[in-house]
C-alpha cells in the first residue's frame, strides 16, 4: 500500500513539474511577443502597421509591417495600432 501511494505521489509531482514548465514557457513567449511589439514601435522609430492575418492549423498569427523601414514581424496576438 505504501508503495502505491509513493508511486501516485511521484506521478502527481511529475505532472506538476510538466505544468510548471509549460507555464514558464508560455510566460517567456508572452514576454518575447511584447518585446517584439515594443508598444507599436519598430526599432527604427517607425510604427507597426497591420498587414495580414496568417491562419495556421491550430492558431492565427498577425503580420505587421513598419511604415518607415519595411521590416515585418509576426506575432500571435492582435494589437491595436499606435496612431
């Protein structure tokens, strides 16, 4: 009986560990997305302008183009453009 409880505890700890890794990865992705978006400003000083949505099998990403230098970014969140 003690061995069964120990195995159940190990499984629960493994699940918690996997969920923690997924949570940290999601937070890192959100941070990177915000860094790339940079409050609507390209690193050249121009503004990101919405260009198109790209549909993937399980998600949609959004492409923005800089109105100054023409650089493009693709992010997984739709942002309001800065005027």
